[in-house]
C-alpha cells in the first residue's frame, strides 16, 4: 500500500469512528420500565439480574427484542421524544418534537395502549412505591450536568393529558438521573423510586417522566396508572420494604432531590 493510500485509509477510519461516536452520544433517554421490582430488596439494582419489569409506558413494544438502551436506530419509531419548546406537547404524538418519538399520546380508552404486543399497564394503590428504570445513554457521568427526572402526576383524574405548564405544577418526585447501576455507558441501567401520593382517589391517572438534559432540552415518557383503593392485599414485599424518602412526595420533592446530591 502506498503511503498516500495508507493516509486516506486512516482518514476514512477516523471519519467513520467520529461518525459512530456522534450517533452514539446523540442518543437520549426514556422510561424503559415504569414498574420495576427488585428481586431482592436488600440488593436493589437496575440490571436485568436485579429485578423485573411489571409495566411499561404507552404502546411500548416490550416484545420487540430490542436490546436495553439500544441505539435509536434499533427501534423504529424509537422511544426518545424531545419536546419542542414551541409547544412542549406533554406526551409524544408521534409527529411533534425536536426529536419525534413513538406515539405515546393518551388513548381512549387508555387500555388501548396496553396488552398484546404492548406491555402491561401500571397498577398500584395510593401510597405504594413504584420504581422506574431508564438507560443512562452515557449521560450519567460525574462530569455531566444534572437537573434530574421529574415524575409528574395530576392530583385528580383527568380526561386528557394536562398541558406541560400544568404538569410541572404536579411534580410528585424529583429524582437523580444518574442513579445508575454501573459506570457511564450507553446501556447503563438507571432508575428511581417514588410514591403514589396517599391522597390519590381510585381511578386512572397519567404519569409523566420528564428529564432535562441541557437547559430547556426536555425528553418525556408517558404512561397511565390504575390506582386502586387502598387496603386489601399488600403489594409485593420487595417494593413495600424499600425505604424511599418520599413520604408525602407532593410537597417534599425538592427535599428528595437535594438528599441525592
Ligand atoms: C437509586 O437506586 C437504588 C437501586 O440501585 C434504589 O434502591 C433507590 O431507591 C434509588 N434512589 C431513588 C432516590 O430513587
Ligand atoms: C409540589 C412541589 O413542591 N413541586 C416542586 C418540585 O420541585 C420542583 C423543582 O425543584 C419545583 O419547581 C416544584 O414546584
């Protein structure tokens, strides 16, 4: 090979590497599981050997075989939805957004988003702890900015998804994005736990996961939770026995957040 050919081959490889890195770091996050339960409450964690998923976001193709935190191109349409600040549509409608995600708009009835190829819907009692999992997508490094994940839930049953400006007044938990099992990596599993506020009446509610990566760069995932009347059988021990500092999360979300840092 001539020196010139070697140089251009090197340049080509370098260009491809840069292109690959750019695709990888462009990937952002979403709620991968909305009811994650630890196998052993004494060893909580987010990797597949640490727990199991019991419910998913709207129209989540949980049987698609996509690798956890797989690159966007692995999923079509992919799950990451970046809101357009022009309208901040709360949940992806499959059309709007600076990054258009899969359709997670509220269905009528809401049960249309679940079952069959889609994952099961979340069910809980008021006061229950629920854990959500998401891929770190290389954004969980120490050096990275953190403004956390907001879990938003209306105080009463709504017939449609609240506007984003209203949802931000309905924050029930503010979690650290970087609460991850392993080091910074595309596929690092991360997650957080929150309580369904004890005062929620039985019925079906929207829950929104909202993550701010850069200032005003927001990603959301949406799901529905059927809140059952309190009392009756206790939820799985693995979840009940977790100690999460979110007692009455309604007015303590900033306390939770500062507790993590
Ligand atoms: C952080 O993750 C651990 C599992 O690794 C979990 O037990 C804990 O509840 C999480 N923290 C919050 C605040 O959600
Ligand atoms: C209900 C409540 O206190 N919500 C707050 C949660 O935390 C965010 C950010 O710190 C506040 O903006 C909310 O008002």
